[in-house]
């Protein structure tokens, strides 16, 4: 082969090529445009090659399989900013920032990252010695709670919380499950919800908290909240810890594995869909999905294979038709659903 | 040893009018036209059809149409006509695409004698990893416009509406993303 190895077109030439490419793809292309494009093609030997390369790339995108497209959308559409505030010291912000520079910029724009002495919440908790009032709902049963200050709580199935009120504080501890808080704002008596690793402070608000063990998702439907790590503010020198504020339409997820909070956008209706008997999950671990379904399922669902639990699910589960959701599961996941009198077991389907 | 046909060909240049002439002469001119512009023609069709294979197939068809033009019609600019025919066939091609994809390949129609499609140096890009990395490096707006148009397949108008940008800006973002992506792929291939 005598073909000379031609130079790779640089990014500027590729930009011209891509601009032409998009122009020629329009439904109606005037003949003059084709003529101009041909002139461009002939004006440098690099141009046809650049144009071909852009074509190759777009064809690759057009013919990508569904799995690839889904992955690209998930990774690039960026519903979330994976790193906002370090909650545990082991997290290395620098490394994460380096990998996610654009996200950090996006957060800075959309979020007010507040810094405050995390001690405050702790002191409040320490000072409060009242026994409190405990509320617990049974499986499949949502409960509405009216509090003496005019605030109200909608408690999801199989959920439990304790309220501790005194003159200076309103403290709620979400032990497990999900609750939607509509808070009568009172600056003198801060309303603080602790959910495992997180403390959520009302700043004039309605918000939803879902706690699945140490995994917590806070979705703000009105006003805003301040979210800080709970009970981790005990440094002797009063080190200032970072917290963040989330506003209506945002949700903050705490992942216990990375010990990081991530912020994403959420439709308010989406966040409290459970009150309309729909459980909404967005890219959620199957293990977490199942744990939440179990708050509503007559028969508990068990996962027999940890690899299943590590897969993720996005979609809606209707509380009144959990069984049909389970029946459809093998179409989406490599899973076998075995139904017993007292439980349902998800095991990994053997490869054919 | 000269035959009449090759003597005629000496004077055929790029975009000369096709007159009502002897069929062999016309065929030679069309062949020359394709030799000179085949790359652009296929590139144009690939752009319209977003498929290299379809583009090559339709290019063959353009060639056949050019050959079978009415001999009494004088064509002022064969090159322009060639792209006009290509443009029209591409629209048909898009329409028929689904049908053809389902039809079995016919070995007789699959291999035309003319024009020769020059072997292209393929710069196949298979590494999604490089592409993914490249897209991550883009500013959020550029990335979003790109994902919505190229991956989710939304029209420019829709993307513009959702992002509250002009269509022009959306195109700008998408072409920048394509260029950046491809430049990164090229760099990754260079040892």
C-alpha cells in the first residue's frame, strides 16, 4: 500500500466538519449549501477525512445498542452531582473533584453550600432529655400524624419515628422507613429530623425523608432544608463541618458506602408518590428497592443472591400490585421469583 | 494503439455538460464524474442516511440513474444533478430503510459493477470508554444538548425548548461535542 499516512484533523477542523454535518442533515438542504460544502471538502485534504470521521462517530451513536445508550444517558445526563460534602473523613475530595470537575461547577451554581458548626445540632440533641413520643406504622399501612405545633407528618408503611418537643426544640428521629414532613416554621424552635447518618433542619419547608438502614434520601417539595451529618460534629476544637442546603425540587441522597451526599433534581410529586400508593425509584439498588417494597408487601421479599441486590432499578412499583411487579421482574433482571406461603424469594436465574 | 473511445476521454474534464452524444462517450463522462466525486457523494449520502453501507448502496443507484438519463436532455451541471439525485434518493432511502433492513440480502443486486468504491481507511472507533471520558470533559450544557440530540434522538427544536436556548446554540453545542469526542478518539489511537 502506497497510501500516505495523512495527518489527523485537529479539533477545529473537526468542528467545521461537524457543523457541516449537522447542516447537511437538515430536512431541506438548499443546493447552494451543498455547493459550499463541496467547496469546503475540496479546499483541504484534511476536510473529507474530518467529515468522514464525524460521520463514523454519529453512526456509532446511532447504532449503539440499548444498553450502551442507557449507560451513556445515565452517566452523562447527570441527574446527580456525585460529590458535594464530605461526611466521613475517609472521603478524598480532591480525587473526586478531579474526576467530576463539571459536576462540582454545576453544584456550585445550583446549591448554596452552607458552612456551620455542626455542633449545634448535637448540643440540641444532648440538651433534650424528654422521653418523647414514638409512632410506628405496620406493614402496608400509612399513618397521618398531627403535631401540637401545627406541623404534620405522613408516615409510610412499616416506618417508625420518635418526636421530642420542648420549649427550644422540635426533634424528630426517623428510626426506619419513610415520612413526609410538613413543618410549621418557627425560627425559635428549630425542627430537626435525624435519619441515621443525616440531620435535616427545616428552613420553612415540606420535605420527604426515606431511610433504608443507613441509606437516606431527602427530597424537598417546598421551601428548603439544611442537611448535615448527624452526630459527627464532636471534634474538640470545634472544627467547622460542611453542610448543604437543598431547595424545593432537589433531593439529597446519602450513600453509606462512599459516605457522600449527592444532590439531584426531583419532581415534588415524584418524591411523595408513595402517598398515592406508588413507590418511585430512580437508579436505586435492588436491595433498597426490595427493602422499601417490604414496607408494603404482605409477604416479605427476600434476596437470595447478593449480586441481585447490587443491580439497580429505575421505575414505579404500585403498592397495590406488588405481586405483578414481581412477576414481571424476570423480564428485566436475571432473576427467578419463587413464591412461598410466607415469603417471596428472588434468586439468580441460571444462564441458559 | 488508440481506439476512438479513449481519445474522446482525454478531453473530458470535471463538470462539462453532458450533451446528447454517443452512449459510450456519455458513460465515460459519468464514470469520470464518479471517479472524481465519489468520496464526496458517499460522504454526503452517509450524512443524509447516517449509514456508510446505505450510502454506498444509494451511490450505486445514483450512478445507474445518471447513466440512464434521457439522451436528448442536455445537463448543464452533471455534478449538481448528481447531488440532486442523491438527495432525492436519500429521502426515499430513509423511507425504505426499515423495509430493506428486514429483507434478505439479494446477492445479485448486492454487487454492482460500477462505480468502484475506493477502499477507505477505516478509523473504526469502538472504545466507548474514550467517548464517555471525552463527553464528561464537556461543559454541562454542551453535554446535555449532545445527550438529548444524539443519544436520546430529540429534534433540535425540542432540545432548544427544553434547554431554553436557540436552535443555533444547540447546534453549536452538539457540533462542539462531536468534534471534541472525535478529537479525543483520534488522540487515543495515536501511539
